[in-house]
């Protein structure tokens, strides 16, 4: 009998529970058992927090009715990376220790020799290290940001794009009623996937992403053009990471006056500057963590279930050190070492960005 542990790490994404469900059911079909590790690897690394059930059995009954739920029944964390675990020393100082060996030993003592590790870039780097230490590891790509390389898409992304689109659909009427500029800030630390896709799908009038250096004067000009044509409102979609595309601040001219420090995120900054440049009233809406919550779309549920089932299939085929990936129309396998540490931004020669340029809502080079 094979025993598989499942871990979810990093920021949550809609579809995590669907992956867990598929892994457990596909394993049960083969007569194998599954175990859940709590909060990334904290269930093993923090015995004081989980003295008895840090790693607990996941029979099929435990995954009944969870496929459509957001979050993860295992819990997750952005802290406690086993490769650089911050340990408090007896002299009061803190040192980063590699504790990945403890995970392998702990699981092997429980008779568990396989791990399905569901996460983004950081978690998949940990997965690769655990594989190198003799655990059989399959990675599953997750992030609402869609910035993982070697997979067409990650689950959670479609849900985030759909929800952001729905939010902007609602903002059109209030923006138009008040003749305002509405700046909508969405997640995407390093990449503008959500902003680009939701911006186009929601009929936004301008999109700012980290991949492209932009000039807000161009955006202001577009807003004033619309104004002159009788369209007295505009929606500007901005990825949180777009700050980086403009030298670290939206308001270059005012940066020396401490403007950037005074205001919150890029959404607020862009709204402020567009208000200055156009003389129109501007408001910022930060969608933030709302994009990570709620029920996964059918597309994300399906991708998540396909990834989960493929992870178990891969174990059955004797694979390890790979990530299951979406390479339309099928799921394929990619070596974890080809994925770990590689981000995927919006391709500058892709047709989605070109669509944004063609319809006049993507600016800059
Ligand atoms: O999941 C990735 C992400 O959504 C980023 O876009 C965002 O910057 C980050 O998570 C924020 O996560 P947290 O608040 O959990 O640190």
C-alpha cells in the first residue's frame, strides 16, 4: 500500500480543495492512503502547535463535498519555509536553518514515502529540495497570479479574473453616474496577468501592468479624450506590481516630496495622480484578497481535479521531481528544477496584450 502526504503552501487559491479531493479519490481507487499536513509544513515543523494531528489521515469521507469550496482544508502559510526556517537560538538571536531533512524523516517514520505538494514558486522550490532528499514528490501549480512558468495556466487564476471582471461590471454604473475615474487595483506582485485579462474582459479603459513601463500622462490623455466625446467616466485597471514598471513609484515628480510614502498602494497613487492630471474626481478600489476567496469557477475546479488526478497517476508511473502542468489539451509533466525560481510574466508578443493595444487600452512599451 502506498501512502501519500498532501501539503498546501503559500497564498491560498480557489481550487486547492478540489486538488486535495482528486488526489484522495484517485489514491483510494488504487487502494492507497492519503494524509494531510497542516499549514504547509508547520504540521511537522511545529510539534508544539500540533502535538497530535500535524499530519492526519485523509480518508475519502474527509473530502466529501469540499470540491467547490475556497481555501484549503489543510490550512496554508506564507511563513515557515523549511529551507530557511527562522530558529530562535539560546542566545536570543535568530538563525535560518534548513529543516527539510526533518520533513523527510518524519514522513518516512509514518510510512509515507510520497508527497503531493500544491503551491506556487516558493512551495515548488521546497518540493524540489524534498525530492532531492529521496522523497517521491509531485508538484501541483497554484497561484491566482498565473505567474508560474511551464504551465499554460494555474488554478485560481480564472476565478480571480472572473471575480475582478464582475466587480468592474458593477463599477461601470457608479463611475458613470458620478462622472468619475475609478482605479481598480488587483493582485499580481510580479506579473500583470489578472489585470490584463480582467481589464480586457471588463471593458476597462486603461490597463497598467508591471511588464510595461507606462506614463500616466498618456492615460490621462485617453480619459480626457473620452470626456470630450461625452464619456465622462473611465475605469483604470492596475496590477499591484505595476509600481515596478514605473521606477518604483506612480508619481515620479512628487516622489521627492514624500508622496509615495504618504499614500497606500499603487491604486491610491494612480487615482491621485490622474485626479491631478485631469481635474476629474478619482477613486481607488483595492480588490486584494477578495480575489483569493470564494468558490472556484468550473474551469478552475476542472483544472484542479485534473492536476490532482494526474499527480496520483504520475506517482503510479513511478515519477518524482516533476510538476503536473497544463499544456492544452492535456496535462503533462515538467521537471521541478525547470520550474522552481522561474516567474512567467505576460508575454510582450502575446496576442492578449496585443488585443489590449489594438483596442487602445494598453499603453507604454
Ligand atoms: O498569491 C499571490 C498573491 O496573490 C500576490 O499577488 C500578493 O502580493 C500576495 O499574494 C499577497 O499575499 P499575502 O497577503 O498572503 O502575503
